DNA sequence: AGCTTATAGTTTGACATCAAACTAAACGCC
DNA sequence: GGCGTTTAGTTTGATGTCAAACTATAAGCT
C-alpha cells in the first residue's frame, strides 16, 4: 500500500498541480519517494523538522528561540550544572553552548559562577527572571505537546516515546 | 518509572561519574530531564540527531555526505524533477538546494537541462555515475536501517513510521 | 617538586540551513 | 502588444551546529 503513495510533505502541498514535461515520465503532482517512504531515518528527519518548525512558530509568541528552551529547563532541574554536562544532556557539542550561555547571561536569565574547588568549570543557575521566562516557555511547550499528542493519539504515545529514547540511547 | 531516569544520551556517557559541588544539590552523574523526558519534541530531536550521526559515520565509508542521499534517491525516482519540487519533497528550502545541485553536477552525478517549454526551470536526472553512487549509498542506508530496525523491533516498526509520517504531514 | 596527561571552556573554520531580496522568464489580463 | 503579477532559481546575510585547535586549570606519577 505504500511505495507509490504521496506523503504530502508540507501540509499545504507547495508542489501544486504542476506537470513535468514528457521527459519526466508524466507524474503530475505526486512524488515517488521510493525506498525513502519505508525508511525510518528519512521519516524521522521529516517529522523532527515539522515538529521543530511548529514549535519555532509557537515560541516566537514568547520571544525566545526554540533552542533556548531545553537549555533553560535543564539548568532549572539541575542547578549548578556545568556547561559540559549541560551540552551532553542536551545532545550538543559544548562549543555550541558557549554563545548560548553567553547570551542567556547577558540577558540576565542565567547566572554563572566559577567553582572554587575546580576553577575551570562554571556552575549555571537560573535567575528569577530566567525562571519567569522558563515558565512562559513551558506553557508554550505544553500547548505544542498537546498538539503532538493529538496527532499521535494517546494510545500510542507512551510506546512512541519509548522507541525514540531507545533510538537515542542505543543506535550504533 | 520515568522522570528521574538517566537516558544515557550518547552511548559512552561522556558525563562520567562527576560530582557537582554542594551548591548543585548533590546529583552525581545522572541528569534530571524534568518534563523533557516525557515530551515528544525533545525525544524526537534526540533520536533524530543520534540516527543522523550514525548514518553520517556510515556514509563516510562511501565518501558521501548524508544529505546527498535523499536528494539522489528523489532524482532517481522522479527523473526530470525540478529543483523546487525536489526541495519540497526533501523538506528543505529551495535555496539550500542550489549549492547541493551545483556540487552534484560538478562531480558528474547529476545532469541538469533547461526545459524548452519553460526556460526558468531545470530538469534533473542522474547520470550513470550518479546511479552507481546511489547504489552504493543505498546499500549503506540499508545497513543503517537494519540497525534501526533492530533497535525498534519489527513488531512496532510499521506503526512507528506511520506516526512519524502523520507528524510530518499534520502538525500545526 | 616537576613532568605528563586529562578536563572545562573558548576560539576558529567549515557547513547546512532558512528567509528575504533579487533576476529572469512566463502568465494574464486589458 | 504591453504591464503587473507569479514562478524558478540564485544570491546574500544570519544562525546554529560540529570538529579541531587552543588556553587554563587540575590530577597523577615518579
């Protein structure tokens, strides 16, 4: 049943009713995804991208970039966390974190202290302002999640997340 | 059972057995992911990232970047496709495609002809060399998929992909 | 103590990506 | 036929990311 089906990549179907010339084997608007249609990797990327875009639009309402959200949450739940720990938890290289933390500190959302016992590492904590922003972002994220739940369906949700975790933890 | 569990973000657990100072509420090496642990968006990102990294390593064996793979497949399955159609099918902005196609043409994997009926659009097709490269990449991708299947389990695989497709198509 | 190695964070350079501005061609309408 | 609008693709500028090189501290060994 799959294999020749159109997947309607972007909801609005930006491809439109265009007709490729006769060299193009005369498909109308539907694209043949070939093996991609059956493969986890491709569909994982497309789903992630779509979900990210949706969340991105939402988080503009609170004036924050979506990437900041996980960062703030992790600092809130693990007060005093170091940047390296944070970057691992967040699945990003520590060097990517440098400008993010810099920005959060500059805007007064995060506080950063050198440790006395090991003066290489910083300890990160949320400021009250940071907590306030996080609260707003969390509300925003909950709306997003409710939306995702609606698409996934409560029945499969738990298993779905379990599989995602398993992939993140066990692949390769 | 969730909520305080460690997810072992990166296999090797780079976080190690470090102890945060007393300001840090004394967690040892385990990170509290808070609500992130239950949320689809975060886990989707982590899974995608992990799968992508794994595939990236694999595709180095055939000397191709992972992003080229979907592009070549889509051209192969839809001969004469235009760049705009391709970018939509691939879930990327058309402007991102310009350098990719340029590179593929330069390396003789893709052939690109102006249409006579509409001289704005190009038609893309694989060259024989492109087909050969695609064959190798496909083998490589199949190994990757087998790996993913192993993690996901055959029982849930079909449903899992269905949900991913549903998210890509229906979110927001 | 002094040397070697490991670790925390930053810097730098390469890329991929998007969005918006742009160019050229086509379409549509009068 | 000419003029405004749409469309295909490119260019440009901003961002976010990684990996590798770097700086500074720390830890271990002899």
